[in-house]
C-alpha cells in the first residue's frame, strides 16, 4: 500500500503557532434563470451550497480547539513515505478524458503520492500540500523548517485539453480548478467526484499517514472526529499551474497560507478579484523577471487583483535581505542566460534554481521566508501599478 524510509538529519528551526479560527466560502458568480439561482450546474442546489458552507465553517470551529503539536518519537528521524491514492480509497477512479489516470498506458502507477516530515525538528504544526510534481529538494527544506509536507495526485492535466476556446470564457479555467481541488460540482466541462478531488485525496492520505507513521504527528491535521482535514493549519502551495490552483482553492477555503511560485496565472480569468475565504495577507508570490508570465503581466495582474499590493511593494530578493520589507511580492533577476523556460522553473529548488560559485542555492532565505514569515507582519501598502495590464482579454 505504501512505503516509509528514514533519512539523514535536517536543520533545526523555530516554532510558529499562529492559528486561524474560522472559514468562509468564495464561489463563482451564479447563473440566474427565472427565480432559481444555479451554481455552475443546475444540480448544485442552493440547499447543497448552504450545507457545504456549514460544513466548511464547522470544520474550522472544531479545529480551533486543538493544541500545539509535539512529537512523541522514540527514534527521531527524517521520514519519507509514499502511497497510491487508489490503494487508500477504493472509490478512486481514472478519468482518461482529462488524462487523470491511475495507471499509465504502459501499466505503471500514475497515482503515487509523497509525504515527508523530520521529527528531529521542532514542529510548527503546519501541513504543506504541494500541487505540482514531487520536488524532493523543496520537501527537504520544508521539513527543515518544521513543516509536514505532502503531494497528492489530483487532476491537473486538463489544462491542455479543456477551456481551449478562443477567447476562453472568464470562468472556465477557474471553475475547473475549483472542481479539481474540491471534488464539488463547479464546472460543466469536467466531472470530478469527491474521491478524486484534491481535498478528499489529501484527507485520505493524511488519515493513512496518521496510522502508518503515528510518531510523526500526522493526526494533528485531522479534525477531532477524524472525518476531515484541519484546513486552518494547511499551507497550499505549487508552482506554475499548481500555484494557480492553490490560489483559486484558497479563495474558496480558508487556509493558513498560500505560496505561489511562478504564478498565479489565469490571465483571462476573473476569479482573482472574488472575495476570499483566506485573508489577503496570507498569499505570497515569487517570480523571475524573465518568466513569460511575468513579462506578460500575468503574475503582477493576479497579485494586484488578489490584493497583495496592500502589504508591501514588489521586492527584488537579489538586492534586499529578509524580511524583504515584509512584502508578499518577491522577484529575482539572477542570470538565466536569457532562457525564459529556465526562468519559469528557477524560483523553486532544483536544477534550474540560482546557485552561487560554491554551488549553494541563492534563494534559501527566500524559501524560508515564503513558508514561515508570520502572516500578521506585513509591509506598507502601495498603490496599484498602472503599467501592469489588468485587462488581458
């Protein structure tokens, strides 16, 4: 079903016990026909919507009663675990129409999920859910900060298949992202049920981790009744396409923090300006200035529509030291030899990231800041940038 390995030591870090206490719900603009309000699809009735809102809020009330996380591991170590989504939940299905598979065409597992935690590091009581391909160097750093981390298998290949109209509808991609994340009925273009949504897959994975690796404190992230995740202690993060889904999801579900690497994009969508369940000061972004999304104003547009300009200016991390004026908007211009593709991937640990002459990553302080800087400490507000094109349609 799954596997577990232990690894060498990681750095110690301080604890952060910030803990939000409630959730709200942010939804796409409803369609109106006669006197009946319809949310995206007609079968998503108003009563179902109210029930969903109640459950989200109730989950956060339960979460508020949980105390600080402490490890009880007789043999502290760095754990890495993997498990297949289809083995954890028999309801999991393949969706070949959007290339969301359980097995690849040659029979290899396509639904492997990863988790990591270091019980030698004081825990912050926060769980990072990473919405992109597994990045082991990033997970190593998250664990060294005292964070738990998982990557779940969820629908993310639809992007090259759906919403191909020109021009694309202003809600099309945002609604698919929300359905992929929640397993709720938000889009006419896909049919992703709850067991195949990111929320349920993350819950099933953490539930398994709590049994498989109890000494690592995974139970802390389950509600008291064990029937859901404590989203108030979840950091959703991703790069590129994954950062955009992370931000869209956080508009719907209140979370502890959002870290968007090379994103969010969706320059033809309007969800960025919707009311947000997650407070605006909890969103953080980081981009290279030669990234195509930055050059075309896709990222600055999203950052401003989401209100990040209220918490500080855009700061070049290569010219300023942390805490970067406590801003939420970070950029880098280190030399990528004019390669826009490298620039796009360069803001996360990996082969394309910036390194100094000794071969050390240039942005270690940046990554720590993005994932651990206290959300209530913010920079001075700045005016909207008229040179950033917000109307891209």
